[in-house]
């Protein structure tokens, strides 16, 4: 998903929507699984299977999502450790599955979560006073965006689909 697109099926305000990126991808109607906010880029799955969509988004299935976060400044060690150990936001506790520095500047973070609350990754860093300059979902449910370019899509291979249905 490119920056500037919203994750919805239609928009009364005329904003760019993600389904326009996959208009001729499939004969059946496909819907996005989960959400990425307008400013977030990254891997987004689409399906025509409501049961699969629920399985991929419901917290009890603990589907892994990995994000690369670019921040306005270096993440302080104590903030890093607080995030790693868990924190409480206004809407409840947040436990990340893993967090790592992604480069030597300590302004880029790789964070793994399975919770899917609204804008959760942004809110974790904003809680500590960081401004999120870039947020990119690089992995979802075991799928990596790898060489898939921003705005492009591909169909899942039959063996990949089988793996999703087993989870």
C-alpha cells in the first residue's frame, strides 16, 4: 500500500482507496484484511473469504505483523526497554512481541506485534514523545513484501493460500 491511500472499499470524500490498486486482480470482490492508516505503507492482504479475514484479524489468533518505524530522533534506551517490557496506553496494555534497533542511528526500529488496535504502533512511540516519520508493514501473517513494489500486487500461490487456511 502506498502512502496516501485509505484502507476502505469506498470513500464519500473522494480520497484514494486501496481497492483501486487491485481493480482487475480478480473476478470476485476482494476486501482488504485489516487496516493501514493513510500515512502507513506496506503489505496488505485482500480476500473474498470472510472466515479467513476474521482469522487474520482477530486477536485470539495472534497473527504476526512486523513494521519498520522511522522516527524523528534516536530512541532512548529507557524508552526502548519500556516498550519491550510492555506499557499501558489510554485504551489498555500493550505488549510487543519483539523490538529491535534497525540501524546504527537508533532512529529506525523493527517492531513485531500481534495486536491490531487502531494506530497502535504510532501511538506506542507517540506516548514517549517521538514523531513517526515513516511506518512500513514489512510482514503480515508470515508473508513478506520483499521485492513487491509499492502500489503493486500479486496473487497468492496455491501453497501459500493453503498455509493461510491452516493457521
